């Protein structure tokens, strides 16, 4: 274990936990981006395809849950690594890792485009043929235009420090922080019935928006784990943090 950069020395014993939480948060941010890509593709122009009215294109919770599972099955490891290894221009990583994660990202984009095409075509595309001489499930492969659009979007945004990825990471951070405050530090004078403490294991109330709704479980898990860590950490160091000018001293020591 080694201290995290720009973190106070009081977090030294928590470095491993914080690194795991940071990796899980990156996974959630990456999943957020691929789910947004799916939504955008579903509602993209269907072109001249007959019998595909756009008002029948819908994104259901069941479709998002299924897609999340498929994306996790494709990666079989931390999805957030796409931000680190998914950039072909980054020279500080090995060719093996770059090739591996570039291939994983391509596979995810293909799967997202496939499911988006199925959603565009409507429920009929998910039913198998009923004829006795055809046992192949009926599905629609993504057309070249949709796949190229998805690939360009991925190469532009799913990369280190892209404007969109930073915005999404900030949204994840703000949503988690809001739940951490609600779970770990409810008002001392009153505790509403729907707000529970971290010890109960109950989720904090939240109003997730901006497409974060499908990630409610991941955000709740991050918030609960951070709340437990905060309780333990402040139980040890609270007297130190309550001293005057402690923040400036920590900043100087970290620098």
C-alpha cells in the first residue's frame, strides 16, 4: 500500500479500500457512457427502413438490465479500464494491454449497436420465426451507418479526460456524495422515517436523473461502502480534523 497522491496522510491505512472504490466508480462511469450510447442509437434516425416508426422505439428497464449484464460478460473485468487502455494514442501502456482493451471496447460497441437496432425494429424483431423449416432466431444486425456512428462516439468520448467522460464521472461523484451524506450524516435534530443510517443497510433516498436511474444499485453500493469507511475513519481522526487550520496543514503536507 502507498499513500494516494494529494490525499492526506491520515488516509494511509485506507489506501487499498479507496483504490478499490475508485475502480468501482470508474466502472460505473464507463457503464453510464455505454448506456447513454445505447439510448442515443435507439433514438437515432432509422433512415429509409420500412415499417419502423420512431415513436415505437422505447428503452425499457428490462432492456437496460439485459444490456448491463451483456457488457459485464464481455469485459469479465473492470470496465473502467476502457478509460485507461482504450486510447490507441496512449504510449505508456503495453501493446498487449492496448490491443486487449481496444478489442473489448469494440466488442461492447458492437453489442450496444446490435441491441439498439433490435429496439429500433420493435418487439417483432425479438420473436423467432414460427415456420418449421427455419429454426434461426430472427434478429437485425446493426447497419454500417449505425456501427460507424457508435465507433466514432466511443473513440471520441470513452478515453482519458474527454469532456464527456469527465462530466459523467462528476455526475457519478455528485450522486454518490449526496447519498453518502443522507446515509451517514442525517440531521441530528430529526430523522425522517424514509432516511435510514448506514448500520441498517437500507438505501438512502435519492432522485437520480440524467440517465443515472439504471445505475441506482451501483451508486447505492458505492455510497454505503463509503459511508462505512467514513464512520470508521472519522471515529479515529475526528479530533484531529476539528483542530483549527487543519485543512491548510493537510494541504501543505500532501503537497
